[in-house]
């Protein structure tokens, strides 16, 4: 027995997970009666808006392989590394890097796991083939290694070892599988689905629910069906706002509530916030705001979205790349890095003030060169003096701040 077995005093048992089994046999019906899976959840606008808010942010920034500098004081991109073009440009024949990361986030946020088959050439990753989570089942072996069984498009299955699959996990309880967000948040998502369906039915019936049609005459089954079809034709479609004319002693008693009385709109607004909480996305990022939100506070919301929503996902993906794709190269100073500067930079005025200080204006030591500033703005380097840290300006010869000139 291995170390794990000795630690617990008994042999570990194999554990199997299949998302197909989970989809068909695990209860995914919410109390509202809606069946919630990753597929049905995408029909809820708030869910797809939350996922896109994260997917767009992670996919649109550069993802590069970095190499530690000789002095160990920072790192620079290394386009010569075999993994660099896979992550930065094209992981396979039909996807760009943007599309791959977009799909990755969709899988991670909705199912908790994202899988890619590694295309290895001489032990180096030269390509990544995306796998649908529903087509992958996992067995945790006695030694706590993982075996993946992949179901292909032709229905055939293939068992592959752990070192051939790049498995990115979302937040996990058991450490080897990500938690399924749509299953954990099925009540909130299911209520949103049910409320939207009810609202649609109310509109289809002129915002009126069912009433009571009474008569002192006996109505048989055939007459009942005929009467029901006639009424449906009179109140449906273009006739739903026209008065209903009845004869033969029939009387209509209204037993309805309007959509406002049922507070459907308030419920739908609350469900937007509830789903956003489940996916850890600020409601403002999906187009939902209250009276306290203003244009002045928009920048703060965007900064919070980057720091509290996007950055944890980026850190998770970077760590997974370093561990599963770079392997031994990670020990030799290589790492993967998202460049979030494009998302973090503010307005032209704010950037100008930041760069002025970074270049040493006002007597503070410079911490950026002109070429580094140009790179942040997407401009080519100039070299020469532009690649050297400038000396602080507005500083007296003895290092003191010069006195202000008299007006």
C-alpha cells in the first residue's frame, strides 16, 4: 500500500464520476418545477449574461508564456517556448486562443470542470483539443491518480491517463472535481425560469389569469370542449383585449390578479441578484442596477469586477497551466500570465497622470521607462534613452524639493 493507504490505515477505494449519470439520474428539478441543467440554465438571460461577463473578460486579454529574467527580477514573454503559440494564438485547427478561453469559462462556470486533450510532441504540448464535460467520465484510482474515459463523436470510448488530459477545476469540495454551479444554484435558476414562463403566460392572456365561467344549464363533455375552444379563439391573439360576448345564460366571474399584483416584476428583479450572487458577478455587469448606481460609481464597479471576479479565475487558470502544461519548465523559470492591463487602465486623463508619475515627474523616483509606457499603450519601443529609467524631474541638486516660484 502507498503513503495514502498507510496514512488512513486502509486501502482507498476507486471512485467514479460520470456527468452523463449525474445529468440523467441525479435530481435536478427545482421546487418551482423547472428542470435545471447547464443547457436549460443558458435560456435564462441572467445566467448567460453572468457567464459572458466572465468569459469575455478572460478571453480578451493576452495569455502568454513568460520567462524569468536572468537576475530573477521579473519576467518577459518568451515566444520561442512551444506552448506560447498554443496559448497566445491557436490551440487547435478550428479555434483561436480567444475562442478556447471563452469555451473554457462556459464549461467551468456551468459544470465546474473544463477538459482538454493534450497533443504532445516530444513531451511538449503542441495543441489542445477541447472536450465537452458531458463526454468525459473520471475514475479516481487507489493511488489517488485519475483516469479519464472520453466518449468520441462516433460513440466509441477511450480511457486515457491523467497526464494526457488538461483538467481545469472550478471551486471544489472533494479536490478532484469542480462543483456544478447550475446544480447548486438550481432553486434560484429554476425560480427565474418559472417566473419568466408565468409572466409570458400572463401576457399571452392579456395580463389576466383564469376566471370562472358559470351557467345554470347542464353542459355535457362535447359541449364543454366546444365552448372551451370558442372562448380560447375569442380571447387569444388579436382578440385578447376585446370584450367577451356570452349568451345562453353564461356568466363570467373574474378571479384574476394582474402581473403587478402578483409582484412578478419584483420577483424577477430579485432573481437577477440571486443568480449573480451564485456566480459571483456584480449585477451591474449584467445590466442590472438600482437607484444607487451612477456613472460616477461605474469605474468602481468595473474595478471590483476585475479584482473580485476575473482575477480569481485568471489565477486559477494560470496555476493549472503551470502545473499541468508547463510541468518541469515551470521549475526552470517559466510561467503563464494574463495581462489584465487593458481592462484595468482608466480614461486618457487617468492614464496620463499615472504615466507622468511613473516616469519620475514631481521628484519621485521613476519606476517605468518610456518604452514600457509605450508598450502599455500598444506602441512599438524606441530604444536608446527611451529604454532607460529617466531621472526624477523638479528636484533640487541636493535632492530637496525646489521652492515654489513667487507669483
